[in-house]
C-alpha cells in the first residue's frame, strides 16, 4: 500500500466561535437545499454540523461536531456492501450506488455524525455532495466559508505549510474521543 500524500481535515476553534450558527445554515443550504423549507416532524435544520453545549469551569462552551474523517473509520468497516470508502484525499465518502440504506454506518459512528436522509433513507454526513463540489472546484467547504469569526479551517494536515497544519502547531488542540481508536481528523482548538 502506497504512503498517503494527502489528508484533508477540519479544524474548529472553540476559542473563536461566537455560536452564530452560520456554519450550520451554510451546510444546510449547500448540501440539503431540498429540505430547507420543509417541516419534518422530529427533525432540526438538516445539516452535518451538530451543536453541543458543555460546561467547563461554569462557562458554557459551544462545540460543533461533524464527521471526523477518521483514518480508522468504523463506518467503513461496518458497511457490508463497501459503500463507505476513503477517497484519494483521505476523506470518508459514501457511494450511493452501492448503499442499500441499512444505516449500519450511522449506528457505528461514535460521534453521531451521520444521519438518514428522510427522502432517500440513505446515510448522509459531512462532506456531502454540495461541499464536495466546492472542494473539487478549489474552494473551502460551506461551513468554513460562512464562518464570520474565522473559527473554522479545512486543509491538508500532511502539508506542514498549510494553514491548518500551522494552526495545529501553534495552538493547543484536542481530538474528540481518541480512546475509540478511530484516528479522527477533526481538530478542536481549546487554547491559544
């Protein structure tokens, strides 16, 4: 197996986030426009960013979670049909032509970062087709573009000159649930 030359990853700077929700709205508009004006019981705004509140030293902290683009992704291992795979950029992708909607990948994700589309019944996640098109066109994902506080980055963590690599090197970052063995590629800045 050839050595990886690229690993695209997300960075969320919890010290910069202003909890405006622009990233969630941008994800929804870019990736799931067909659901924007629908009232589907039991659902929130359809997006692949999940807002979690936690308390640290009596101060609420907003944490935005999404697909971790794991190097050892449970969703890839549990798919009985080979619909989940790694692309040439290290991203975890889903091939809808192979997917039967069993949603084992949803159940196996320890980050709750996948959900079932109410129309197709197929699993969806970050990076969905709208953002994939942006990336292929040389742009940043919708959530990164929309953030007014510049609390998000996306790029190649194997390139030491990339903005994301330099931010990781200059700040204290954490990976979510490293004990799960998934080797996530979603970095959270917790202090400068």
